[in-house]
C-alpha cells in the first residue's frame, strides 16, 4: 500500500476547484457559468447543518462521490474518476502479475461486456468468451456498474471463487464458476509452425515491456530462413498507445501508423519509426476480442499493405484516454480523442473487417499458413492485385 496523505477537505473545496478549472479552461476549452455548481455547495452545507447523523458525514467521501457522479454522467465507460483505492488497483493491474480470473472488460450499450479472456487464464479455461455479457457477479446484477467496481468484484484472493452469469452471443445464458489464480501478464509468446518455416508471434496485451518482448521473440527466429510471419492479436484488449506505435513500426518500413483527433489538440499523426524486420509475407489474426491498441497495429499493417487480416471483425474501441493524477492519490481517466487508421477509417463502434473471414470450422492459423504458402518469396508491401484476390 502506498503512503498517501488523505486530505480532509470540505465539499466547498470541490465547488471552488471545479469553478477554477472550468473558468480558466484548458487550451481554449468551453467556459462555464461560475454559478452553475452553487447548488452543490449549498447541498453540502445543508447536509452539514441538518443531517440527523452527523457522524456519518465524511467530507472526503462526499468530495469523491461528487467527482465520480460528474464523470459518470458523461455516459462514457472509458472515462472514470478513481479515488486513491481505485487508482491503486488500476496501477496494480499494470504490474507483471495480479490475482484474478484474467478477462478484459468494457461497458458496451450499457452492459458489462467481455472484450476477451486472456490466454491461458482461469477465465479462458472456464469457458468465458469474447463478447459475453456479464449479467451478474456472485448473484449481484451488474446494471449501472462501473468498470472499476466490476474489476474489484471479479478480482480477489488466489484460490477463491467468483460466479459470473453471462449471456453468450447466441443468447444463451450460463453461470460460470471461476477459481481465481495468479495472472502472469506476459505480453508476447512465440514459436515456429509449419515445419519451422513460419514464425508465429502472439501478443496478448500492449504493456510497458511489449516492444522488448517482441524484439526478443523476433531475434529468436532465423528471419532470413523463414517463409513468413503470423502475428496473432486475437483476444488482445489493447494497452498502451506508445507500445502499439512501436510494435507496428517493427513491421512497417515507413508510413503513418494512425491519426488521432482530439477536441483541443486537433489532428495528430503517429508515424513508423522504421522497420527492422524483413518484409516477409505477414498474416495478422484478429477476432471480436481484438481491441484498442491491437486494432491500431492491425489497421496500420493492413492500410500500409504490409500484410493482411485474417479472422473475424474486431471489437471496435477507437478512442483514447489520458490519465491525470492528483496529489491525494486519486486520478481522472478521461476520453480525449478518437483515432483513425492510416487511410482515415474510423474504428470506434465499428471494428476492422478481415481480408479473409474465417468460419467456426476453420483454424485461423492454418488459413494464415495457406496464405503465406501462396506468397512465398513475395516481399511486402503486398501487391494490390494479391490483396484483391484475398
């Protein structure tokens, strides 16, 4: 537990702080009438003066509650105010391992939804699928639950059990019991397939170390002796944007990775830093659990004609957040921009379509091997005629 000074501020501090921020604005942000939040301060004063059980009044919790409510009304599941305990849990989720079941979650159309189960985790072994809607956690409905609240309920001590009532994509509901375990967050795994002719790399998340892990995997191959590469980002819920840019750069000689468009910053372009890998035929595997940073990489490779996408339509999380920390240990996670592929295609709420769609009866890896076999000796960028034939 980090040492944090918990400052006991009256809610009037919230009033003055909010007014200060909104009046000054940020880089030309819309200004707000200074009297707008006056009732908030008045409510606080009424509570302090007249509430029958004054011992129940916690100024700090009142402050945090007001902040959470302000962000919640944005109706954006990716924006959230995190009190010090919430933020500490969020930070822990970025470490090398944590206890839990191993799922990436979001809120889609107001319903708690699984982006993807992480590979080789209790959630995957128990049968949780990408796109599952989580209706109850240990018997408690998830209506109006926040992502942080859901994460806290699902995580827990190793060896304990959590029961999820899920609705699969086919409409069937299933109660799934999952024994929590230690979730190692290894970002990259690799091996040789097709009689050691093709390098297979799976990226499960875009962590701080993803580029180092990817480079280690690539250096483990005899790249000059390979016929092609398979990059598997199925069930990859995303991660850090800078990791996505660096990973995409490993496969793109030069060119645009993606463009972001923010309300204040306007359009910003992110370019490849230079390809260090031979331009072998490259097949990227995607599915409904491919989201966010994973979609950035897949879209960049496809739009720069450095490979093709094989599998299913991706998830469609095409917005970016900033994280602003505060001195008391709390933080604000706020959506500030949307991103677009190099050719200008929107991703949010849409996803990326595959070049080669794979049915349930087909193995995407085998489909990728067949495509690479048909392009042995062809260096990327892929000829447009070949893409049109896929």
